C-alpha cells in the first residue's frame, strides 16, 4: 500500500502549503510552477525561491502556456541543477521531460516532481481572449465528477495518459468530489515520503482509487476514438493530406513549441531545405506551377517522422497553429500507432530506451520478407 | 522620394478591364509570358482545399487562369516567397512577382539585406485595401471572401488587419510596376512604372505610359493622409497603453515564446535567431540566482527581452505588414506596437523601409553629420 498525505485544506491551498513548507524548511531551493504574472491575469511558468511569492502561484491552473518539459530542459540543459527544485507539472509535461532527458537535453538530478491526475487544459485562445477565468468553475465541477470538461484542448479530450508515471507525488484530482475541502497527495516513492516529512497533515496508507481512474479512462477512450475516426476520414491518402495541410503558412510554430522538437536548427529551416533557382526551373518545367516557399507537406510529414516515437500528445502544436490545423490529433494518432509497434510509451520510464536507438534482433521479422 | 522617381510616376497606362480587374491583370500577365518578357509569374492562388491562399510560381497559362492577384489574406508574406526562389542567385528565369505594396517593400529590404537577388525579378504591386486577419477568414472562407470583396469595393477597412487599418502606404510604389485601381474610370485600371525595368517591360508589350494619372494620385494622396492621421492617433493611444516598463511587461505577459512572430516576419531572415541560439541558454544556477534576487522569475526569463531584441534588430526595416500579429496565438498586438516603434526609428533617419532600392539601410550608411543632437546628450 502506498502512502498518502492528507491536508485539510482545499487541494490548491494544500499544494501551496506543501510548496511553502519545502521552501521554508530549505528542502528545496526553488519551486517551478504556474503563477499569475500580470494584473490582467496572465499565467506563466515561474521559478520561485521566496515563499511569499507563492501567493500568486496557481499550480493547478488548467493551462499549458508552454510545455513545462521544454522549460525544464532549458533549466538543466547546461548541467543538472546544483540545488533541489520541486516542479509542479502535468503528466504529459513530465513525460516530455523524461523523453528530453533520454535525448540528452536535460537532467533529472535534484528535481522533484509533483504531478496530478489531470483533467486536461484549456486552449491558449481562452487565455488570450480572457474567457478562461469564467470557465474555471465549470472545469473543476467536471473534474470533481470525473467527467471530461468541455472546450478542452482537443488533445486533452481524448488523452488516456492523465495519470503520471514517474512523479514523486501525485495530487488526487479526477473524481475527487471534495477538492475544495481536502487535499490528497499520494507519495509514490521514498523521495516523496522524505520530502513531505514534517508537513502539517495526516499521513495515511492509501492508494489512488482505481475505480475512479478506470471510469475516467473509459470516457477518454471513447472520446479519443471519435477524434481519431474523424481525423482518419479527413486525412485519407495524398489528397487528404494536401487538403488538411494546404493552409499551413510555414511558421513552424508547431515545431518551436513542441517539447520533443529540440533541434536548435530544424532540418526544414536549414540550408538543406533551400533550393537553387535551377531547382525551381527544373520543377517548374515538369509541373507548370509550384507553391513557394516549397515543402509545406514535406515539412509536416518530416516533423511527424522525427518526433512520432516520442510524441506525448500534449497538444502544444495545435494550440499555436495560426491556421487551426488539427495537428495534435494527427500527431497523436500516428504517434500512438508507431509507439505501439515498439510497445513504447514515451516518458513512461527513464530506463526504457527510445526504440530507434535500440536494436533488437527479433524485431519486425514480419517485415523482412 | 527623390524627384526623378516622382517624375517617373506622373504618367501611366490606362488598361481596359471590361472583363473584370482580376481577369485583365491575368490577361496582362499572360501577354507578358507570351511575348517572352518574363518566363514565369509569382502570384497568389487558392490552395487545393479552397480554404486559404498560397504563393505559386507559374509557368503554365492554364494554371495562371486561376490566380488571385489580390487575395483576401496574407498567408505568407510575399517577400519570403521571392526570397525562397532567389536567395541563392538570380537564376535564368525572369519572374514577374505580383504582390501587395508592403510585400514589395519587404522584398526591397531583403534585397538590401542580401537575401534575394532581384536582377531577374519584376516587382509588380497593387493598390491594397488591406487583408483580413487570417483567423477571421478561416472561420468561414466563403463568407470571408464575400466580406473582403464588399469591403474592397467600398474602401472600408474595418474588417481588415488592425495594421492595415492604419497603413498609409497601401499604394506606395516601390517595385518596378504598380497597378492602380483607385481613381480609375469604370472598367479600367492604371499601370504605373517606377523603374527602367518597368519602362522596358511596358515598351516590349507595346503599351505606352503616356496617360495622365492625376485622378489616381489625388485619390492615393487623400487616402494616405487620412490613414496617416489615424495611424498617428492609434500610435499615440498605444504609446500610453504600452509605455513604461510595467505596461510593457503587462503587454507581453501572455507571450508564450513560440516565436511565431519572428518566423513569419519577412525581415527576420536569420536562419538561427539569437534568441533561439546557445547564447540565451544559461546554467541552472544562473536561473536560480536570478530568481533569488527577485523572489521569483518568469520562466523563460527572456520573454520580454526577445520582443525588445527583435524590435531592435528589425524595426528599421519593418514594413508594418502585420504578419506577426496574425500568427500570434496569444493575440498580442505585436504588429501595432512594432509599427509604432518602426515609424519612430525610421523617422530618425528619414528612412522609409522598402521605399527605394537605392537608399542604403541606415545602419550600414555612416553620415558624419547625423544625429548630432545625441552627441551632447548626457
């Protein structure tokens, strides 16, 4: 039986208490969490070192301004943190960070992870137009009842990976009807237990309610099937792909916000993707007409090939797309089918190697003939 | 604008457009290809799904028939399209590029910056009514098309990009030829030449540039003055809203560091932006130290710095096209802010980005007598 910490405060207050405790007792040097950073309520990830600054922190805010995995990679890219830091992140952000560590883009050392069962996040548009605040109560009502909140990022609607794999602590959210009164934090390992020692609260022997999780899983599964079926119909064949990606404006915002796309210079922005005038002349002779800049579909399919085994389905790509291409569902669908071939779940376990860098003699024998 | 240039623009050709302006422009381009004056045309076209537009390099006249000289949206800034074809050299094809004035101007800037070779390019601009914000158009492309057509006819800019509403250079002639629809008699448009290249082309096509274009000039002057006033007012309001460090931080507080604005900016041509480079990646103790000095820091800490840095890097060449704002997922009024700063920085050097290929970029030209008022500033 795993251990759990019960704090008799609202869940958000409980987490803030815990974070305050960690900073005040010097158990961590910094806290990495979402925080209100402006008068008009903009929320961004912040690195907090003074307990007072936690007053504006909103660790459970249903928004992902940037995938935190990408930010933690920036934090530890030049070497692991010398000081302990606690990070409050969503399950897909944690998985993205684990993938980045496997890809040598960060370090887990000295980081503690607090995650939760995740109801999903709202699209960035809601933060941009200021409607998110009005939707918060609706969001938490749904989460409490173990239902999928409406108007989520489409990637979140059908996300089955809403329970973190490797967090040191997991905050109970989905289906917990007393979120406003009580905070339940599951301590998943020794690190979690050590860290919380001395927190004002009740320590219990308690595991996450599997029944609630399974019920939610089923809802997400059926939502995902709907999304996948829809996208499959739309993207059939070359014509389908051209139709769906035709409006791409080539901003490559999707790659810039993708936690997995860590390349400093993307292949598709490099000189390899530049063509001489003579190349254009030859192509033009063949085709009579040529879209410029070229390579719209090539970029999308190329990126898909590059990130697909590690895609965590966070939906950041779709949220920044200025022309609303349903990228996250396309990438998630292809990602899952590729990942399945290798029985791989990106970010599940730091010890699982990325499939493309491991060779197994007995693999894909069916393809050989 | 220097005098000789202005003289060039006092006369033009009047082209009959009985079958419609769009059709006549395409007819003019077909004629150019038939006579071998140019080999290909760079122009906008609907994408296969019909829900947006893209630049297409066309050699085949049957494809040219479906071209859209004045699309309702600017999905890609035209200068980027020209640069993608000619960045590595002028090539053997002569290409006529039909774009909006701000796209032509950005192309001129890119040429000065060594990012395009214009020797074999004929830049043709058009009077521009503005473009719809791309998200507005995409929410219902058919409706968007109709709204754009109506607004163009009525010269009503209320539904256009916010920077288009304050654009005082929507008829600026900066390329080789310009198609003027303003002030033209029914079923006609003007063609105005702005360069030797333009003159030669018209001569080869057997079109005289002898007609009076007073009515076009008067209308353009009128609109541009009106827009200039609106621009000044908007910038003044914006300055009070975004001036000072606190307001500035608030303005960019929603920025998520996607750098879409930079990616779609025609002037931001760097292959690897400084703000994506190793220079901005710091060791963790550095971030922690910074956090400790203030109690907490936003992460990434260089979010506003990126905006300021980009502004410093490109404001002298900014053409206020609005591509940045269109691509911002957080609806930050980037283009309006950048246009305000650009007017001021360019004003310091009496420079107008993309106005004239012969004008050197202010930062590469040294004038001994320049900015003396700064010398004694303490």
